[in-house]
């Protein structure tokens, strides 16, 4: 239950950060983090529902949620790995520009 609630809180945090960020790569970077947390949410929700309900219908629904969560987690991690260097470079560039403006 803790993992379900914390993953939803992190999802909201990353979506707010995505809206507040200025660079396009930073927006995509926070979006991929949000996708990872949604994947964790669906996986933990599927495990929780299967353990608590213990019926065949719950097992099928839990399996669908689990597969969807794994897909979100996999593609989110894959995109995060691709975008992270670009987002870091963009952040450094924006930081340099901000320090040059303040001088």
C-alpha cells in the first residue's frame, strides 16, 4: 500500500515539475520519470489486488495491470536513458546563460 501511494505522489511531483520546466529536454525527462512511476504504480496495484482479492477475475485484471506496468516501466527507463544526457547538457547550457545574464 505504501508503494502505491508513494508512486502516485511522485507521479504528481514529476508532472508538476514537467509543467514548470522551461527546456524541451527537461520536460521530456520529467515525463519519462512520470512514466516510470506510473509503471511502478500499476505493478504494485496489480500485486496488491491479486493478494487481497484472490479470485480468477482479479487474477486476470491483475495480470493486465502488471503487463501494462511492466511496459510503462520498461519504455520509461529506455527513454530516460536516452534523454538524460541531453537534459543534463541543456541544464548546463541554461545555467551558463543564467550566470552570464547576472554578471
